[in-house]
C-alpha cells in the first residue's frame, strides 16, 4: 500500500470518527468481519475492529449516542465530552493502521497527530454547527435530528470507502477541510468588518 492510500484510509477514518467514533468503529469492524472489504497486508492490524467484543461495545455505545444525539441539550453535553474521546479514538485507529506500514517512528507520530487533528476539526465543526442550530431555534424544526442522522450516514458510508477507495476519500477529506477553513476565515472576516463599521 502506498503512502497516499494509507493517508486516505487513516484520514478518512479520522474524519468519520470526528463525526461519530462508534459508528466508524462499528461499520469498519463489520465490513472487515463480514469480508465486505479485503484488507491489504499492512492494514491487517485493523482486523481487531472486527472482534466480537469490539463490535459489541461499539454497537452499545452507538445506540447510546444515537439516542443522546437526538435530545436537545443532551446532544451538546455529549459533544462536549467527546471533544477528547473522538480525536483520541481517531489517533488509536491511525496507530493500528500505521502498525504494518513500515513508516518511520517520526512519520507514525506525525500521522497520529494529523488523524487526531482531523477528528478534532470535524468534531468541532459538527459541535459548532449543532450549537448554532440550537441557538436559532432549529431544534423546534427538527434540524438537530436531521443533522444527527446526516452525520451518522456520512460515517457509515465514508468508513468502508476509506478502505475500498482511499485515494478518492483522501481527496474528499482534503477538499472538505479546505472548504471548512475557508468558511471559518470568511466568517471571522465578516465579523471583523461588522465590528469595524460599528
């Protein structure tokens, strides 16, 4: 597996974990256990995600998150707690994926940091969006539930694709993060202009 493919797999799983860590582990583990995907030799350490104990824990935690994420106020508390859990989980998945890659120790550490950073960025964007929806009364319209379902869907689709078509997933992650950074820059610039006018 070449380096770009490894980056696509790791970054795709990290992006997905930033949205929903438990859905990422569950669907990736099921895809591996049920032979929906064939892991290259250097990613064989990810087979542990398909262990019944891991699948059981991920399924229970996903069910809890599924319910917690649909209840206003509880979803914000859940997101606050997972501001550490999701990036740490993404870094752990990256560590497992990099195990047989032959990367130097320095490159592995950089990969873990990047995976954690991507998951944190995705998580922060998700949590901020959900707070904004709640603050503008979107929960009354069901927008919070709709966003939650969309996030789950993205995690369930993106996770196996990170193993099947890692280069395409890498492109998606890079473009999505670039757009998020550009949007944040535009928003900050607009706020500065409003303050200057006021």
